[in-house]
């Protein structure tokens, strides 16, 4: 509901009014008594109201609510005069108060304006809810004064689907303010049921209230209404049965229950008739105010039940709600004529008369529009007989007399309309306009201000707009004649009238700008836009912002208008402003941002062919022809398209190599009349088409045909010519035409300064493809030295240089691109340029190239101290050392690993089997410490890697380990495949192996353990740099060890993560991860045949990680993280031991932190720690590390920090 017309209940004590003196009562007592008064009113309990009122009058006789309810009580008893006497006392005690006005409105509504209140209720009953609400607002401009009226208003408002949420909030507020009040609870439940006929909350309310007293029967009616609206079923019948058991003596309910039983039996047969099904569904939809859906069903039902009064009446109601009065009248008449139910007679009569009245008004309006004034006049006089208490017919008669120039008679008719409805706004304003149109503005103004306060409120907006219109005209006249002072005075007069029209406000602002008052104009428009969120105001503000060269704000303002509320003009202006502005803004962002923006633009402009084609061109510009093709395929050219759009469409067909489509389009366009400029463009498209055909033959291996087409096109001047010449060079090289090749190559290399940098890069690319790398590198170096190359062209040259492995050239081009894009010119300081390359996707791309080129010749030595312990038993201390040495000529790095490993098992139990029975075991406590050095050697390239090494030499069990991996992508999905053999490092037994203790019953002194995991792992990722990324991993391994049973392990892992905040200093990433593992056997015990490692037969874990990380400055990075998880596990009995299967799981958490600091040009130090807590698993881990880099790295310290990975944890 509108804030200014909400229920207002004054429970504040504001001092004693004049003429009264009372002791200050307790505020809580006052509030409680006032609350009881309102509850008694809404519960229709005069006894409780009288009791609460007596107590309130005893402690605060002059309180507002005491006076209000005393008058209300007088109205209930029919003593209207006493109610008015109390009103006078109220107005005297609290002059100009909202409460006094509300009481006055209530008395009027129950006396002099009772007919209007009845009319409002009749309109609501007839389904004319918006009109009914207008009547309620007219009756109670200061809000409904009682809870009963408020619920009545909200029930009416609830029928408007567009205001469902507003009504819901209002009812929820009342339910919160007055909890456990059946009428409010029932209204809220009814409202919930409108939007969801299966609302459990509403049904539970009905059921609970139905078991109570007082309002229980009303709740039962609502419950019955829901049941009646539902198709009969066993569940519905069960609810009928429950309701009947609650009201065994209620004849109506019992009959409904019996009828439902019979209905259930008969329904199955009836439902075979499709017209019957449509009838039932249509009437149910109509009852839920689903008018549009109901209409289709009822029209279908009408075919099978042409004389059914419910179907006919339902269609009448549909058309009445649609405002199609003539059709509604026809259907109500047919419903009345075919009615067989006496209970419905009055309903059809009332609806027929209501519809007749409004249908006659519609017919009269049409006659007036067609200048059939006499016929309209006769019809309106008849309509007065139908409803003499309605003002609309009188007002239409006044309009007819006004058109005829009979102003006195017109005024008389307006007065007649006002005699039956004093607040009828069209008649009130019609009288004012009569005088104004006769150039008697002074008399018109005098008449307007002679109206009563309530009447002035009805025309306030029109009156203010009229005064504003006069002021705005005066402003423009004053500006035109250069009268600055008068213009400013009139602007102030206009502002004093508080303009509500967005366009009037904009006119005032534009006037202020023209007078040099820009700051005030900006401030006014900003304030208006902030306080008025209407689409018109936001539209006007956006256009104003555009006029002030604030394009970003203009677009943001237009985009803030909900899509459903945007007019065609708004949409057109938004498209106009948004397209280039969006692209310009993304120009300062990443490539991922550009992709995300283009995705959104496809959606935004799906109905705009011109902008759709512009989006397609942008996709092509970033090498995404698949996305551009999808757009073009969706376009449907028609003869109505302008030629410029047609030519743009042809351009795109060629750019996408859709030659067949272009050929058909070209043939259809050949006969079109074109201007000379359009014809030249059309011919150039044809020449490019020939080049594309040549390229098609080239791709199919038809080199002779392609050569001929390329030569044909190369002879024609135009933008296609270079592509044609390059085609000739390629075909001449392929076909062995050495003289032609040399001739065309000479032409291409001659005077490169006359070509654009992009053309030079294209020539270099072709020579590179033909193996002429030296000349290609020379051309790219020429691009770097030219001053006319744009940053984008330099970047393209950089990428090509990197592709042909001209590393030095690519680095120089990258730095040049950064210099061009940023505008910086640091004299001989590439590091400064590199540091500035973080402003947009282009500079970041160049920076990435610099990183890749420098990384080819850089390496590191990495070492650390790594300590972990678990459950006060297993401890591990490692000194991992990694050497990464660059061998740039082979495009990779040599990897060497040396890890010192020390393990302590702690006091653990050896599970001994002294007999052959697996059920007979004994535990022998033992402990072992082992140390060793793991060695590894490998190779690391950009998209593949391998290593070969050993588990630590010195362990009881030693074996070879290693792996090989590949990485790539398929579309937007990245993949990584590892084939490896790695140690199982969970325990000392699984990693190093142990010795059977001497106390064992057998195999004393034998070594067992040393488990290795051999298999494959496939990792998948999907991350376009937006807010969300996805990952997954599929794993399959076999686990083997000395005197340990073989085991099979299968794992599926996956997750999603959100970048809730992403910046250089601060990043927050949250995620959801799922892990599922399955082992063939449970080998967790420390006994022969078991490996001492966790190996459940079914394990599932769900975790919710959060990480906060970032970088402070260039040299310090940090990370803190936490996660909560829940796991479920199921384990068989340990293999070979009869200890029984088990299942478990529970909640756990992890905390982690890491820091890294660059302390010199080559040295970095860092630390990391993490703890995990879960049932039977509580490891702690801490590491310190240092890294020495061979080169002074320009890039900042990585974030999150990257501690060293032990060799055993590779993969």
C-alpha cells in the first residue's frame, strides 16, 4: 500500500490538550489498552471494546484513541450526532491532527458518504479492484482508521497481481504488530493462497484457526474455498473428512463432505470430457484472479457447455476485469437467462447492472469520439436510471455540453455529478477548465480554491501542474527576451510548486543551465532522481546527464529502470548510449571483462539488428567467430531493411566465410537501387567474396583454382587487395611458381612504411607460414620502430613474434605496446614500463608476454623446512630442495629434486595374528624412526612435464617413482592429464615401510609397507576470469606395497568457487568442494597384508572453503583461509582381520595461513601453516622456505604465496 495511506494508529501520548488535566498514566498500560481496542474492533467484540475503552478513559480520558473509539462506539450504536460531537471535541483538543481527519473520514463514510463506501465494496465485489481502491483512497485520504477497514482495503488490493508483494508486506507487518489475531492471520493466509494455491503456511493457518472458536468457522470457509478450488483427489477428500470431523454439527460442512465423496466417485467419469476439465480449471483460475489463463479455459469449456451459467458468468467476469463492458454485459445476460441456481440470481443481476452501466459509458465515450452527441446524450440519460448515484454519466453529459459551447449547462451537469460524489475529480477539474478555457484564469483559480479541503486534495496534482505550466511558459519567454531576473524568479515560483512531472523538472534544470546556474541544476536533478524512482524521472535524468557530458552516469541511470517498465524510446536511447560506452569502458579492463560484456550485450540487444551486428564484429575482433556466427545466423534480413544495414550484413557474411549465404544475398541485392557510394561498397564486397572463394579452394587443396581466383582479385584495387596478393604468394610457393613468388614477395616487401602496421604484421605472418622467418622477424622489428603503430597493432606483432620464437623481438614489442597504451616514456627503464602494465587487458597481455619470455631464461633454487605431526603419533620433518634450471633453446627447464625426509611413527600398535583365525588378534606396541633422501630428475615445459626419481634412500622400503603430464584445452575447458607412480605418504608404514616387531607371533624382523600409488588423474577446469570458476578431477590408481595386499582406488573430486572480491590488495574467494573416494579393500591397520593408510570403501566429503589473500605493495603477499566440512565414510572390516565393518563421519574444519616476502632482487622467504580438525584426524603442518631466482624478476611476489611442494606430493 502507499505509505501515505497506510493504517495509522496513534499510540503515543503527546501531553494533555487544552482544557484537560490528567495525571500521566504508565506508557505501557496505555499501549496495551490501545492495542486491546484495535483487537476488539477487528474481532467484532463490542464487549471487549467497551471494557478496554472504560479503562482507557479512566486513566487518560482525553487521549486521542479514547476519543476516537468513543466516537466509533457511538457510530456502532447509530448515534451519529454524538459521534460528531466527539469529533468536535477531538478537533478542539488536537487541531489539524491526522487522527481528527481520520475520525472525520470514518464518520462521513458511515453517514453522508455511506453510499460511496458501499459503491467501493460493490466495485471490489465486481472485480474492479483498481477502481475500488481509488474509492477507498478518496474516502480515507489519510489512511484507513481501523484494522477492519485496513484489512478490507488490503483484501481488495490483494486482487491486483502487480501489488501482491506490496500487500504481502503490509499484511506481514500487521501480523507482526498484532500476532495471533485470527482476522489478520486469515487475511494473510488468504493472500498467500492467491499466489500459491499449495501454500503450506496458509493451509496450516486455516487448519489451526478452524480448530479454534470465534473465527474458526471463517477459517473453515477459507479452507473449504481452497478445497473447492482444487481438483477432487484422495488428499483433498481427506481434508474434507478432517474438516467434517471438526464441525460434526455443521450442516453445510457435512453436506460439502458428502458432496465431495460423491464428487470423487463421479469425477473420474466426468474428467474424461475435455470441456468439463476446461470448465473446472477455468473457474478455479478465475477464483484465484488468474484472469488471462482462466479466459482460455472458459472459452474452451463454452464449446461443450454453451448454456452453463457458471461458464457464461465466468466469461462475463473475465471481460468485466478486462474493461470490455459490452462483451461482459452479453455474457452476464446469458448467464442470467440460463441460470438454474436461485442462489446465483442476485449475483448475476448485480453484475449485469454494473456491467450495463460501464458498457453504456464505453458506448457513450465512443459516440462522443465519433461526434454522435445526441445519441450519446440519450444513452447517458438512460444510464443515469441504471445507477443514479454514480457521477460518470453526469460528467459525460457535461463534456458534451462543453463541446457544444453550452458552458452554463455543462457547469450544471458537473454540479450534478458532484452532488452524488463530491470528490469526483474529473467533475471538479472540469468546472475549473470551463473557466480557464474561456480565458478567465483568475476566476478558475478562485473556483479551485473555493472547494473544500477534500475536494482541493482531489485536484491538487492537476492544479499544481497547471500553475507549473504557466510558470514554465513564462520562464521560456523571459529567457528568449534576455530577462534573466524574471526567468530566475519564475524558476523559483515553479520550484515552490514542487513539480512532480519529470519533464517539467528537466525543463527547469535546462533553463538553469542556460542561465549559467549549472551547479544548482545538477543538484536539483540529482535530488529529484534520488527521491523519485519512476521510469520517467530516471529517463529525464539520463538525458540530462548526457547533455552534461556524463555518459557513464546516463547509461547507468537508464539501466536502472526495470526492463518491464522501459518504453520503446527508453530502450532506443539506452542502446544508443550504452553500446559505445560499454566498449569504451571495457577498453580499460581485461579480456575476460570484454567477453563478459559482449555476452551481456548479446542479451541486451537481441531485438536490435544493428547493434547485434556490432556485437558480432566485436566477437570477430577478439577471435571468437563462433559467437559472431551465432548472432548472424539468428538475423533474418527482409526487404524492409535499409541498405546500410544490408551492406553491414554482407560484410559480416564475408568476415565469417559464409560464402554460400553471401552468394545468395549478393544475387538478391544485385537489382537494388543504390547510391554511388553504396554501389562502390557493394563492388568491394564482391571482390572480397572472390578472395574468400579462393581461400575456400585453398583450404580444400584446389591450389590451381585458388591461384586463379587470387590473381583475379589481386588485380582489383580495394581493401581486399593485400589478402589477394598474400594468397598469390602462398599458392605460388605451393605450386612451385618461383618467379611469381619472388615477384609478389618483392612487391609486398617494397616500401613497408607505406603500409599500415597491421598490414605489415599480416605480411610477416604469411612469410612465417612459408618458412621465411628471418624476413618475418625483420618486418616485425620494423613495426616496433614505427611511430604510427597503435598499441593493439604492437600487441598483434608481439604475439606473432612469440609464435615464430623471435623472443627478443616479442619482448621489445610488448614493452613498446605498454608504452603506447599507457603514454609513459621512461628513458631506458623497462621495469617502470612493466610495473605500469596493469591498467587493462592489452597491457596485461603484453606483460604476460614479457613474463613468458623472461621465464624462459630464468630458474630458481627453492628449499625449506617442513614439519607435520598428527594425533601425537606420526611426525614428519622434511627439507625439500628444488633446482629449476632454464634451457631456453629447448623451450623448457631441467628439474632436480633432493628431499631430506625424517619420519617418526610414534607409539603405535602392530596387529598380530597368533592363529590362523582372523578373529584372534593381539596388539603389540612398537615405534620406528626412519630417514632418507628422495631424489628426482625431470623436465618442465609449457604444456608437458615429466620426472623420474626414487622414494627416500635409507627407508626400509625403496622404489622408483615418477610421472608424466600433459595440459591443454578444449574450447573454454582446460584439461590436465597425469600418469604417475607416487608414494602413499599417510603414515610411516605406508611411506617408508616398517619392521615386524620381535614380540610378534611370526615374521619377526621382516619389512613390510612402502606403498606406491600408480595410475592416472584427469583434471578439468572452466574459468573465463569471471566471478565463478569450476574444477573437477577424475582419478584411478592401483596401490601396491611390500607384503601389502594390492588395492584399487577411485576418486571423483569437484567444486565451484566464487570471486566475491578481486583486486590487487584484497581478494576473497569462496567455494564448495565435493570429494568422493572408493577403495577396493580396507588396509588401514598396521599389520601384515595391511598398509596403514586410510582406505575406506566409500568416502564422501563436502567442504565450504573461504580464502582471503592479496598483496601489499610489490614485495609482500599473504593468505588466510578456513573451511568447514562434513564427511561420511563406510569401511569394511580390515582385510584379513575380523574387527568388523564400520561407518562414520562428522564435521571438521581447516585453518590455513601463508606469507611471502621478497627481501632482495633475487631472494624470497615465506612461511605457511595449516591445521585440520576432524574425528580421528588432527594433523598440524608448518613450513618455512626460501627461494633464490637466477634473474631479477619484474613481476610482483605471487599471491597467494606458493610454498614448496615435497617431491612425494608431485601431481
